[in-house]
C-alpha cells in the first residue's frame, strides 16, 4: 500500500510595513481637528470608534500626517487636505509602494531560507484589493528577484480580507498537481490610500480600522527545503453567507475605493464561524478538541470578540490575532499572514484553524499543522 504524499507546506512567511506609522490617539486628534468633522455628532462618533478599536498604531505609505502643508507630498498644500487626491494619484502611489514593499518582504523571506534556491520558484501568486496596474507588482517581483522568465503568474484581485486563504489554496493545488512546484505567494494591501473625508458611518469605521501591510509566503511540497519547519496545508473550506452581500462591499468611487462595512458583520460571522469549523473538522476527521491554535483574521475588535464568544475561546487563544490588530490594525488580505507568521515563529506544535472574512459576505477557512516547536 503506497504512502500518501505529504501535504504541501508553508516554508516561511515574512512581512513588511511602511516606515511611517501613527497611533490611534494621534489619528483621532488629527481627524477631530479637520473642519469637515467639526459637528458634535461626528466628534462623538469618532471618539467612540477610535477609543474602542483595540488598536494602538497603524502603518501608512502616506507620510504627510503631522507635517506642515508646505511639506506635503501626497495631499495638496492645505491644512484641510482638500481638494482630496484623485483615484489616479492614489493608484500611482500604490504602484510605487507595492513594488517596493513586495520586493522587501519577498527578499527577506528568501534570505531567511538559505537552503532554498530562488531559481526554483515556478509560480508567483499575488493578491491585492487596494490598487492595480499592468504589468503589476507580480511582474516586477519576477524581474527584481531574478526569477525565471518562464515563471507562471496568477493575480487574485478585489477579493478583500479573506483573499490570502484562496491564494494559499491555489498554491496548495499547484503543488499537489506539480510536486516540483515552488510557489511564492505575496499579498499587498495599502488601504490607507483610500482615506476620504465622508460622514457615512461605514467610511468612518473603515478609516478607524484599515492600514497598510505586505506579506510573502513560500509554499512547497519538498520538506527538506524547510528544515522540517513550517505549516502544512491540510484542507480548506469556503462558505458564502446567504443574503449578506450588502453587508460588506468594496468598489471604486469618485475619489477612492469605497468600503461598506455594516454593523451586522460581527453578528453574521458569529452565526457562521461555528458551522464552518465543524464542516472543516468533519472533512479532515479531526475533533474540535484537537485544534491547538486559532488564527482568526482580526477584522476588528468586535469580530474577534464575537468569534471568541461563539467558539468559547479565551483571550490567550486569540492572542496572536489581538496582537496583530493592536500593533498593525486591519491590513485586509495580508493580516491573516501576519497572524500565521507569529504562530510559525512561536512555541508548540499541532493543528491550526485559520479563518478570514470578506466581501460577499464570504468566510474562508483552512486547517494547517504547525510542524515544529520554536520554544527558546
């Protein structure tokens, strides 16, 4: 009887964020000082969402904040930041920073795997919902990393916060069908480019949560390249929550990308995360009690709180998710890879349940296995 092939694994994950960051305290003070938010009701709403966000700081590719208008490089030289930048200006900055930050994260990843020959990368899978161009940063990665001109490229666009899991699923499928494949997965989300001065509560809440971050992961079926280190990719599941497509959406507006983020999203996730976990465990023949780690996309404090309540998890079991939220905010699709990186580098071995949520409303989940213990 033949031995089943081992599951493809993530050999490593590296992340990158822009050098500029601001605290939530600074962001609240900055917004309240803008004339546009001068009404008392707007000020009270801003205070409520920022003070309850569970975020300490966030990173941005825009370095104008805190400077004098004459020093601005992105906004016009006016203290009220008006007229607001055009979609073209926002996307031009995306193109430059996506190339720079994706290259940084990918180089760091490959340099951290000294036994791996980057010329063996056969596929590049990129992800973003915050900007676009052709050729895109996938093209520049192949060029600047010195990869083969014959590398296969795939881009997953505008799927939102859950897109890293379909990207890992695609990489897994490639490695299962082509055992010699090595797949570089890179997510680039520069959400801060789409800040707008608008009084719709959806927009104001999104402004309080989203930030910029990039992640790179390498997926392979060949264990020897990872020194027995990594996260094996065991199974994936997807669930569309019926009738929820109006609760979270992402589209191009007159000035930037417009985010709809309904107050009902945490409740919808709460009501559906349990069935998703159960179906994935049944598929893998794994008991719920056999899950050792929980990698939940920190879309916001309310989402993590509802997931913890539904699954009966304590704060320590979601410490990586809360920690990423606190230190970085919501970086859309990159965020779950920031969480998995912490798990990969931490102590313990065992099953990992990962879940992320996005427009649709769609819930993507995966079962992984942490293969080695990084205890000091």
